[in-house]
């Protein structure tokens, strides 16, 4: 799926903003080295000339640690632009094939909004009971 120029620019802008706000400050060179790409590639991403791969976006997010709201915007934009699931979801699914069956079951049942809300409540209740936080589930 072709990524629009507007999406490339928006994601690039967010990546640049996250890099510039990072404390301690990260130069383009430092970030490029940390994610194993060239300065020129990072510059092209930040300027909206190219769109990062799924793997590279996850590396950038890991290094930048953007605020949760910006992280979610980046992942959602990527997913919509590529016509796929968000990269963090794809990464977790590839690590845990047991989830595949659960997802297939959910798709087969075609749960209503109310049922999805009930499932969310069960998950969050289980996380709270185990002493975790909802952030433990990504």
C-alpha cells in the first residue's frame, strides 16, 4: 500500500519532535546510530521523504520513549497508512503464537461492543488482581 506524502510528513515530524524533546537530547547522528541506520536515512524520515519500516519504527519508538499519547498516534498512523495492524501488536503476535488462536476465536464469534467491553473489563480486572498495571498489556 502506497503511503501518502501527508502521512510521511506527519510521522516524520512526530519523530523529529520526540527526538528534540528527548532528555538527554539526542542528535540525529546519535539516534541514527542507536537504530542502526544512516544519518541521511533518519533525515529523510524526519523530513517526510521516506516512511520507516515497521521494524525501524519500533526501534525509533524504543529509543525515543515518546509520551504514551504520541506513541499511540505514531503506531496508529503507521497502521492506517500501511493498511495493517499497529507494529507493536504485530511484534507481540509474532512472539506469541498462542494469541493467534484467541484472536481467531474472537473473530469467529464476532463479539458485540458490549462483549468487547466485558472482555476488556475481565483483562483489566485480572491485571489489577495480579498487581500489574494496564500498561503491562501492550
